[in-house]
């Protein structure tokens, strides 16, 4: 215990705060336990096995992050990447999910090797670019949260429109927004977690959300997915190689953006914007991704929802380890977990997006070669619904402006590489 106390004191936190942060992060991430099986089952994978694999991969991956990087960053199968896996690679291109899973494993292995070799691309990004990235992620979270709460919906004429507030699901989101906002304004400890939990209970009590069908159940067997990687299929279908590259590029760019943003929010960036723990975090992502592919959960990433736990005060790897343990426990409480409406978690995500937007004030607006790329990155992320696209477009503009204004000495060599890869990707070379 003395060692734990000293550890927590060194990181300016306490056990109660770390536990609340872990609970907050978990409950804003728990939707993946339901959403991921729904998506991957469309690729021909068994629903029950996917649920178990998702929980196991998130549990092990988060614990790897906590032990290896000692950072409050939980890991799970990436939303967007799982849709790419199922609907583009399997359904669209006709590859088996076993071949697609092997492609995901290779991409994660490449990510680990880059991180292990010490190629730290995060140091290459200029400070304003990073702060624009963080603000862009904040807007992205606002959009995701408002979409999950049904505050905004698709509109053919204007792309987005206002939701229907007579819809019970929208009312849950509105109720949660007021609850969470009031708790945050009153500076209640653990406001986001309490808000999600209270909203869920109120939604059930008022009939806006259904009661859980049960509480406890044994997890389905994940054995149909274990060690199903089809590397031979990749060798026999070399047309899958662009898919491997796409997996890798999306993983790399998304994780650069998310890890930098989350670590900065957690206080692991110095005044120059240099982020500590980034290398270890990226290594953890690579290791977790390889493990996930082996057991049947592709493309594990650091979640934006970690921002909720960080806002709750989480500072150390104890948060990630706690989230990992909660994912293990969730294996036996699937009926209860499934009953938490995603609309109840949405308001917490919106509020975190607001907190992240405050980094805009650190952008060097007096230097247009810094502020313009930051602005474009900030805007591209939410409007294209892609972190990687934001980094790609911003990097190309950054390098171009610096070159044509004679400031080429300010460009880190890695930024050239990112910009070139981005241009080739835009040209569909890969």
C-alpha cells in the first residue's frame, strides 16, 4: 500500500479518483459490446462469439496499455474500422472474414514495429497542429454525442438537421444533457459517470427505455473465432494488400491523433507540445491489435471516450487496468450492459467535446502557416467523420504553406512523409 500511495501521490491523484475515472470511461465505451457484434455479424461471424471476443480484447488491450504505458487510455475495437472490415472488405470486396482478420493482424504488427523502433511521429507535428487536432477531436465528439442522442439527424438538403424531440430516444438524450450539465456546472466529483447512470435509471423508471431482460448470464463461447487468421489466403489473394495498407494507415493516423489528444488532456504534454508516453501507448495499441485479431476482434484502438475518464480526473494506467477488469466482469452481465441506452452516454461525450475545444486558444493565430493547417484539421475531422482525413489534409496544407513561404526549415522530415503518404492515398495509389 505505501508503494501505491507514493505512486498516486507522484501522479497527483488518488485511488478514489482513478476508480471513478475507470467507471466513467467504461460506461461511455460499453456500447461497443453491443454495436461491434451487430456490425461484424453482417460479415458472417457468430454474434455471441463476437460479443465475448470484443470484451476479452478490450479487457486485455486496456490492461496492456495500463501496464506498458501507465496511461489512462482504454482500448477496444475501433468504430469505423469494424465497419470497414465488415462492409467494405468482406461484404463489398468478397474476402472471407478470416482473410480480413489476418490483414488486421498484419496492420497492427506493423504499427507495433514502428513504435518499437522508436519512430515517434508525434514529435514531428507542430504545436498549433496538435492543438487544432485536439479541438477537432472535440468537435468530433460533439457531433458523435449529438448524433447518438438524436439531436442531429441526416438531412438530404443540408446534410444534417434537427432531431425529433417527441422521439423517446431523443428525450433520453435531452434528459441526460441537462443532468450531466448541471452536475458539471456544480463541479460534482464523477459528474459524467453519475450523469450516465442517473439518466439510465430515470429513462427506465419513466418507460423511455426498456428494463433489462436479466442481469446475469454466462458468456457465449468465443471458440469459433480463435486463431482463424488466414495468412495463406492473403498470399493467394495479393489484391488484399491494399486493404492491409489501408488498415495500417487508418490505424496509424487515428492513433496518432487520439493518443496525442488524450495524453495532452491528461497533462502529459510539456509547454512545447511534446507528449510523453506516446511511444509506449502506440506499442500497446499494436500489441492489443495483434491479440484482438487472434481471438476475433479486429482493429483495436484508443477510444475518444477516454476523454470522459480523463475529465473525471484519471491520470495513470490504473484507469486503463480498471476499465479492462470491468470489461472482463461485463462478460457475465451482458443483459444489464445492453440495457444502458447509448443516448444516456451521449451527453457526457458532448460535454467532453466542449472541454477539448478550449485548446483552440493555444493555436498561434498570428502565424498563418500554423493557424491555417490547424483550422483545416479542426474542421475536416468532424465534417468528414474521420480523424485520419483531418491529419492527412492538415499535413499536406502545412507542408505546402511552409515550402511556399520559405519556412521549409521548420518542417520536420516526418511531416514530409505524412504529407506524401496522404497525397498518394488521396490519389488512390494504395
